[in-house]
C-alpha cells in the first residue's frame, strides 16, 4: 500500500508540474472560457472502465492526463465530448486519477476514482 501511495504522489506531482503551463499549443491561442461536465467520476469496481465528459469552450483547449489513461481527443476546439478509458487496477482496492482540461488562465480538474477505500 505504501508503494502504491508513493507512486500516486509521484504521478500527481508530475502532472501538476506539467499541467497547463503554457499560453498556446501548436501555435494556437487557447481559450480563456471553458466548462467541463461532469468533473468527477466514481466507479465501485477496479475493472477496465470507460466514461466520457463534455467540454464547452469558445475556442481551443488541451487535456493533460496521466499516461495510464487513454483520452480521446487530447485537444480540440469548441464544444466536444471526450472519452476516457481507465485501466483495470490490479492488487489495489482503490485508485484515483486526475486529468486537466486547460485553456489560457483556466484549468479544470476532472477526478476519476475506482474502487472503494478500505
């Protein structure tokens, strides 16, 4: 359990360091107005799971996500439905991931929890 917690802290720190630390992406100006719905997911199982959320934006946005997640699309423009595939979590009772939807001066976290805390 300690090893898992340590890995989660390292992943979270790496994501926070890279999360939304830019004003443009591939030469595009990112939006300063976006909303995400829903912003939190909770699954009782730790099996392979898929979910989706909606982005509403006036312009371009980008998503910064942990490598364990498969997210499509990772960037786009305007209103979009984003799909997320969460891997099966083996040998743990619970795990949590946070991805970030980013614009200029706006960062919206999306939290995904799998399993139940003991």
